[in-house]
C-alpha cells in the first residue's frame, strides 16, 4: 500500500473516532494530550540522525562540485520571494474578506509566549559542539550548523577525510532506511493525531465563534497550495505536470496538517522527494534544511490573519494601510525566527505579533484565540510543508538534480 494511502486512511479513521468522542471531556483531552506527545516523539525519533549525516554529505558533495554557495543563494531567493508573496497575499485576503469579530472576554494574562530571539541565536553555538547531537531534537538549526562545519571540514584533505566520508555516507543511508521504516507506520500514528485534532475541532465548531476565520484560512490554504503554487509550476521551464507534483507530495501534506509539526513531517518529505521525484541528496537535503528552518511563512500568514481579526475585535476602526504594511513586515521577519518552534509556530508568531504591536493594548490578544491555536498551527504547518515541497522540487529541477520516475512507482 502506498504511503499516502496509509496516511489518508489513518487520518480518516482518526477524524471519525474524534468526532464520535465527547469534545468537552477533560479525561478524553488529558489522554489525547499524552498520546499526542508520544506520537510526535515517535515521528521525530530518527529526524536528527538522518538529517545530520545527510546534510553533512550534501555540503561536502556540493563543495566538491563548487555549487554550494550558488545553491544556497538560490534557495534563499526562493524562500524570500515565497515569504513576501504568501504573507502579503494572505493579509490582503484577510482585509478584503474580513472574518466576523470575535467576542472579547476579559482574560487575565497568566502566560507569556515569545520568540526569544537571543536564545535562538545563542543556542546555535553551544560551548560543546557535540552537545547539539544530544539535545531534544526540537531545534534543528544547531544540528544543521554542526553538519555544515563538518561537511566543510571533509574537504580539508582527501587522504585524511576519505574514511570519514565513507562512514558518514554509510550512516546517512542507514538512517535514511531507519526513517523510512517510521514513515511506513505513520498511518497508525496519525490515527491518534487526527483523532485529537477532530476532538478539538468539534469543540470549536460547536462554539460557532471562530467560524469565519476557520473558513477563510481553510479556503486560502487550499487555493494557495492547490491552485496558485501549481500555476507557478506550470510556468516553469522545462514544462512539468503540476498535478503530478501535488500527487507526489500528498503524503507529507497530510502528515503536516494533522501533526502541525515540521520536524515530524521532515523524514516523510525527505523520502517522498527522493523516491517519487529522484531528487538527489545533495540538493534535497540542503533545500529541506533551509526551507524547514527559514521558510515558515505559512505559520506567519496564519498568525497575521488571526492578528488582524483580533485588532478588529478590539476596535471598530479600519486598519490603516500603514498598519497593514507594518503587520506584514513584522510577520515576514518573524517567519525567519520560528525554527525553534517546529510544532507551534503559528501560535508563537501570533503571540509575538500581539506582544510587539501598539502600546500594549493587544498584549493578551492571542489568548482569546487559544482554543483555535491547534487549527492555526495545522494550517501554518500545511502551507510551510507545501512550500518546502514545491521549493525543493523547483530548485532541484532547474539545477538538474532530479531523476524523474513514472507515477506508478511513487510510494
């Protein structure tokens, strides 16, 4: 059975179970919270080993071919262009098709979320280089930094580095197959994640407070990922079939939406990139590392849309064009600082927007959307993964790093 079919069946079963369970039961919520943590840990289990060794070899091979810096530049150009386009298009859509105001209840601010940009930077270079490999595996940027310097070091002297290169190359392939095993069983894991998603979704549907925002974000994400992104692919030279690409990345899309976690989905995306489109390791691993770290505009646009709804809920005044531009620029910057939050990016971005806007009147604004946080995170992760999928494919296709396969051989 193909991987995407397993994921789809698991998701459908989970959603069905979730809608049959009571949405207001604290016991059900408590059990699912524990199961969710376990399920996410299983999905993330092999992500650090497979990425650190694959990224090391990717850096080494691209350096050998003198293509590393040009590939790095092209990835960042696509990331920046995609981020600007997605964020500002989402904000414009939110302003034009403005969702209904959300009733404001007085909420005591008992928690404060934030980006903690200083920690983001300082943790990239811990006192002990090897300590990044023994971390929690949540924040992958230090792991990529370690792999980058190791990959650069392998170019020092072929006679000295050749045995190490062979070892790292072997470990990369071994852990790829370990990660492939976990992607095969993710259909069972998604039953838990999608059931918990459905329990929470059932609860907010019954509340009928967030209906307009839910519909708007859902329609926007579908039109973007199944309409606009394929259109860009259709314009690509040489011509490609955008629906074939969509089909090839359907597995990671399902996984991202119900898990809401980038790290959980990365091994699935890496496998689909390689086995469906023949994207070579040197290109695919570099692109996935950069997109998963810096291209989080899906999470940022979900947060920006929610923040505009919060502003309109607090005030009947029209949002000025200068404020719209300010929100867009701040969301753009925040999208590059979400690497430390692979599983709650949209809600963290929303908190950052609220805490840094105006004179503090919106500091607790994100708390009124806390019941909807899982949905914002799901939509944000879905768009993030779709952009990583399309972006890595486009760059590999342009650079000649793909070995196209027939659709019947897709996993």
